């Protein structure tokens, strides 16, 4: 899997994870809880499949699902480091 596709998948999983987190705080979450459980089951299957070839990437995906805010913060920090190093090279 190429790097761009990996990044897009992590970003997608973060967005769904953030939605799940926001929905849990709403009173109508019970109405959607079963759907989120099925999404989580499918995600777990995907992560397990990826883990056979790329365990580190599967770990990133799991973090993006379980702790989307932290995952996003780590990605932002890495992006800021990259921008800073590019500025110092110029």
C-alpha cells in the first residue's frame, strides 16, 4: 500500500472515530450503538488483515480508531516538524 493511501485511510478512520466519540455524548447514541458496533467489528477485521503484512501500520489505524484525538495530534506534530525542517533547509 502506498504512503498516500495509508495517510488517507488513517485520516478516514480518525474522522469516523471522532464521530463515534461525539455521538456517545448524545442522548440518541443508543439508537446508533448497534451500527457503531458493526463498524467496529469490520474495522477490527481490516486491522487484523493489515497486521499480517504491516503490524506498525495496523497499530496506527487502531490508535486512530480508539483515540482519534491523540492520533490527530501526533499527525499534526509530525507535520509541524516537517514544515519546520523544510524552512531550515531553505
